[in-house]
């Protein structure tokens, strides 16, 4: 493999033609790639394919019309020079004024479709250098900054740069797919600090938000999830508006799974900002994003129960909080809430305002959404043969939105108007993010949407989640590693400041 840099001079890689390899070998490796059982195995196969298909030369060559390589190269050389020279003052100024998300369009999805693994070496080296500079500045003395000032400096840089968020959709029992996505991100140190969930996704998000870092690996054991949330309540109960499924059974499972933490207590325990979306039932109410910031005293299990209250399947939920004495009390007792997926499955805009989120990693498992996800959010272009199906899907979505909107405005039945309003809201939403991770459903998956998942089914969906995440890991890393490094530096500096203050109080 050619060397990208010698000192600070760019050396164009030499491309020597490889001998023609057997196409059957490449095809066999592609099959192995789809059946890999670990990220390391997948990565080895992907790199072998890049070598056999002569994609390594493209990675080594920094030049491309997809991104501004000159800007990235200049920044790389400048930051590296300041770090190697130990110029902390200049390095701090460089990071403060020049650290921008997606610099030079380096996050463009096309840069991650030219090879099976990785992207341009310049992009990878730039991200690595920025992380090294952040760590160097965190660990070394900056003459012009006290410890508190350095902490404020890093907070400001993170505020300016932004951070990623993981958003997990609804999907009932198919939501076990989210566990595989979270496992892949966790094992590669890319799990965002901001996590949001709707319906089934709110369960997984809240589990991540109530476990410490030491406890997280236990969640990725399929045997640890012997859940039985579904219990049929009866046809009459459903038709009378009390739900076809027993909500008390679901509540018992959720409370056993999550404990009695408030949303604020969950954050204090895990350090992860967990957000749960719920949809309103009454008029003149908007969807809500429940979190440790917006509703700190709300009981987390209560928020999740409401987010899982699929209309008709479960009745609407009255939220519960902890009062000042630690007792359970109603939260806004006049209001009722239902499934977060109905109105706000992926609350990206709200997250941008609350946490400065600039990159959305979406794990999408809604069975009514997944078939329509192809060709969205910068994915590969539609081929000529796929145009009729793409047109049919678009036409179906357009007509459904029009019909539901008409019924919502003109039907005499209150139930019919409400149902049409919810359908219209579902059809009007955007269900994908900057990167969207979704399963490949088969008929047997749809048949198990409302069934109690076995350990084997959870394991199957988790592996599907991992396999769907691995091809997008390089792109996620480009967008996430710098933010993660800033967050770790802030946590370290907070501990340093606390220790310093504790020593001063002892001396005093």
C-alpha cells in the first residue's frame, strides 16, 4: 500500500494493475460478507474485496471532485504541525476557529460508496489528527487557561461543532433490531450520548439510559430479554376503546425492565441523554419530546408506556411523575398520550435545539415504513428497472395522504376523524436520517410483529441489526469520532475541576 504523506508533501499513489482474479472468488467473498457473524470478520472480508476489485488506489488518491481535499489537507498539516511542536496556544485557536462539522463535504455519502470499507485516507487521517489534537490539548497545560476555563473552552467547541444522535423508531417486537444497531455502535465506541426512541425504540433507548457503562454489555445477550409484553385482552375490550391488548401486562414488563428512575435520575446514572416521544390525543396539543431536560421528574417507565400505546391496541396513557416527597403522582392529569411514532417518530429538529445535534443516525424498524425507505437520504440512485415500483410507492403515499386528510376534515365520526388524523400524520413524516439503518423484512417477520419474541427471534434480529450497521460504520465514524472525543475530554476535565476544588476546600 502506498504512503499518503512523506513529511508534509503529498505523494500521488502509484497504481499498478493487479492480475485478473477469478470472478467466482469475488462472488464468494460477497456471499461471506452478507453472512459475517462479527464486525472483525466483516471488516476482513470487506478489505479483501477492496483489494481484489482494486479499490485501494481510490482510497489512497486524495483527489476527487466529491469533496474539497485541498481544505482538508491544509487543515491536517496545520494541526499536525502545532501538535508536534507543542504549540498549545496556537492549537487552541486553530480548534476554536476552524473546527467545523463536515468540513470540505467530507461526509458526503458518495465518498462511502466507492469501497466496501473506509473512504479516502485523507479523510480518515484528518479525523484521527483532530482527535489527537483534542486529546493533546486536554492533557497538557495551556498557559492562558485555568482548568475551569479549559473546560468552558471545550464545551464551547462542542457547542459549535455539534454532536450525533441515535434515533430508534417504533416497530413492536421487531424493535429488537435496535439492540443489534446499538451493540455495533457500542463495541466501536460510536454510541452517541444523545439517544431517542419512539414506541419499541423508546424501550431500547431507556434501557441504554438506565444502565452504567459496566452494565451495558449485559444488554447484548439475547437470553437476557425474556420479555412477554403482549397479552390478548379480548375483542369487546378493543371495540369499546380499552385496547385489544392488556396494558397492565405491558406496564409490568416495562417497570421491571427500567426500574423507578425519573428521566433526570436515569441521566445521572448513565450519563446518556434519553428522549422519548409521545403523541397527543386531545385537540390543541402537540407531540412532546420527554427527557431529563424537558421533564426531569417524569417517571421513565411512564413515558415509555405512553410511547408504546399504539392506538386501538392499547388505550391512551396518563403520565406519572415523582413529586417532591418521592411519591408517584399524575403529570398533567387532564392529558392523555399515545404512541410516539404516530406524530413524531424521529424528532430530529427538536434534538437540534436541545442538544445541538447535527447528525442523525436512524435505526428504522417500523414495518409500514421499511419497504418505502429505499432510494432515500442519499442512497444509490434508482435503476431504470425500478422506476415503475418507485412511482407506484410514491403515488400510493400521495393518494393515502390526500384521502386521510379529506376524512380528517369532513367525517362525522369523531373516532374516524381521529384515526384519519393519525394516519395523515404518519404519512406526512420523514422516516429517515443522515444515515438510515433498516432491516430486510420477510413475511415471517411481519407475522411476529405483535407476538412475544423468543430469545432465538431476538438473536436473529440483533444479528440483522449488526449486519445492517457494519457497512455504514466508516461514515458514522467520520461524523461522530470528533464529537465523542470532545465529550470524553469534557468529562475528564470536569473530574479534574472537581478534584481541584475538593483539594482547595480541604486546605481551606
